[in-house]
């Protein structure tokens, strides 16, 4: 864990202050490491084999409607379960509550956090569908990305100021432990099962879509509430 | 001893609460996978027992992780932000009452942000996997270490620039829009095969541990720096961390391509002094490590 080293170095050499509650922090660190180990072990044992084999099955089956439906479900489901997103959306709801953007009750905070997560999950589902469609058609990726950037810029002009930071962040947050391997499996499986597609050029890029659309959707969500 | 038991029970309580939330969180993905498997593909799930055990581990792991996060990473991120921006730390104790803040005074914050961004990214396993793939595809033109360094530098610069933005309070969208413009321009000049990979590398590198820590650092900074609001200024670090690797990876690919072209041309002309002048350049460049590798590659290719 290089993180621990960096923090310890700064704490000791630069700040020269002892950490308060060192026991609590140590237990917490232990929990994080233990939790991640279990989590990844479980993923590799249970979810990844099914996810990957399904991604390949759907890619080879040829029914476009089912493939797109499955892509949406995969993007949505993996994002809902993403641990980093759970943590950050909870934190965002706390900040919003203290700043007075929403009422400071547990119910309102939970609603805000869940709304955020649902929005992001919907947008990732949409992104994967769009990305799969792109792979099927073989369109070059950068037109989509540039178009997406332009959309982000336009919507930023209309979105309320307090949602912009959260929206920009949500793009990077969504794509971690669960989403990346499953989605990459779908993309590469798809690109290698279609003739004339290079898995390297066409298989990648789903993640880029999945980190772009949440920005747009979350800003729209911020405008709606 | 009694106090310890009380604390222990509190832990268990909290854990069970988080576990029940986690089950809510993870059920949808289970429903989706099982539903599609049974009703659309119509195949039995292979190794049901294994999958179920795996799923159980996922649940337990996620619950532990979230509890540890709440207890460690969030508090640490905020604490570090608070301590690094503490006036008595910046000015020394005797001047602690003097409140004239300049953005330069927070230089330790930028250094810390850079260190965190660089160290976590360089150790990121998924990045290593991507780098190995990229090397295969590019036929050695893009070195594993070079790519990892490029991405890690991108993340590190991104996060430090993000903390600079929080300290100064400039609106985030100007930075991001400007970044987009650079990315778009680069896209047209970068080698074609690197483009999707570069776009992806932005999302891939921000891992599960880095994200909460960096988010907490940003929020803590916005809370402690005078005149900043956590809601408006506190977020955005992760956005920076996922934008800058896109640029640095494309820039790296461009440099790598340019260098290998140049090296080929030089060997074709067979000038005696080229070895020297090339090694001079590598000193001033940002990615010195993959350099010798590439040279030997192109040498053997020419002969």
C-alpha cells in the first residue's frame, strides 16, 4: 500500500504531528484491506466468470435488441454496486445537507444519495448501449467523445453551480473495480466476434463513454431538483 | 475491559447495519445477471455453488470495505487537509495569528496531492494490465514503464492542479473545458491506435481506494481554506485525475512515435554523432526510462 507510506511520510516528516485515534485508524485500514481482498476474491470467483461468459454469449448470439438490453443492464447493475460510488454519493449528500441544499434529515440525505447513484447508473447503462452500438457500426470513437465534450460544456452553462463539481467527479468515480473488467470483457468480446473489427481499436472505449455520460446526466439531475 | 466490550459491540452493530445496506446495493446486479442467464440465454448457471460463495464474499468484503472507509480514509483525507492548511503549520507558530493567505503558501498541499496521485497510480494493478496490452499492440513502441509513468504523472499533475483550484477557488468548468480543448486537438495528432486506450486510461486509473481518499482531501481543503464552500469547491479532484491521464498518454504516444521516426531516419542516414545527440535529448525529456529500449528495438529492426 503506497498510500500508507505517503501518508505516514507526510505525517511524520512534514507535519510532525502524531495521528489522533491511531487505533481506530489502524482498525479501519485493516478493514479496508480485508474488505477489498474479500470483495475482489468474491468477484473473481462468482461474478466475473458469469459476466464474461454472458458478455461473450450475447456478443456471439447476434440479436441486437437483446444485446443492447443486456448492455444497459450490465452498465446499470455494475454501477449500482460500485463501492467507490456508494461512498462518494453518501459523502456528497452529507455535504449538500450541511450546506443547506437539502434538508438535514437522514431520509432526505438517503434520497439524495440514492438519486445520485440511480442517475449515474442510468447514465452508465446508456453509455454502454451507445458504446456497443458504436462497436457494431464501427464508427470512430473521437466524434462521440468530442460531441460528448461539447454537450458537457453546453450543459455546464445551464447547471446550478453546486452540482458541477459533483457531476464532473462522478465520471471518474463510476468506473472502478466492478465496472471496468466486466465492461471491457463485453467490448473486447464483441469486437473480436464481429468480422473486420480490431479488438484493440474497437474493443476499448466503452469505459470512456461510461465516464463521460454521468457528467451530463448528473448535471441534468441537478437542474431537475 | 468493559469499555472495550462496549466499543466492540458498537462495531458489530455498525457492521450489521452496513451489511444490510450493502445487500440492498448488490441485489440489483444479482437479479440482472441471474435473470438474463435464465430467461434470455436459457442456460443453467455453471457452478451455482461457486457463484453463490463468490457472491457471499463480495457482500462481506464490500461491507468491511465501506466500514473501514468511513473509519479511516475519509477522516485521514480531511485530517491531512486540515493539518496541511493549518496557519500555524504554514507560517510557523509565532506568526499563527497573521492571516494573509496566498495560494503559494499552500505548497505542501500540492506536493502531497502530487505524491498521493503518483504513488497510487504507479501501483495500480489494472493500469499494469492495460500497459502490457498496449505494449503488445504497439509492437514495443509504447513501453510498459513509459505508459505507467505517463499515466501516473498525469494523475499527479491533475490532482495537484485540482487542489490549486480549490485553494484559489476558480470555477472548475474553465479548467475542464480548457482540458477538453487540448484533448480534442491532441486527438487529431496522436497515433490512431492510442486514442481509445488514452480515453479509457482516464477512467481506469482512479481506483477504489484512491477515489474516496482524494474526495475527502478535496472536501477537507474546501472546508479549511478560508472563503471556500465544500459543496461548490470541494468536489472536482477526481475529474482532474481522470482528465489529465488522457492528455499525458496521448502526449507520450506522440513523443514515442516522433522519437522512433527520428531514430529511424538517423540510422538511415548513418551519421556517426547521432548516438550522442539522442542521449542528450533523453535527459531533457519527461520519460527517460523507455528510451534505451526503443533505441535497441529500432536498431535491430534496421539491421
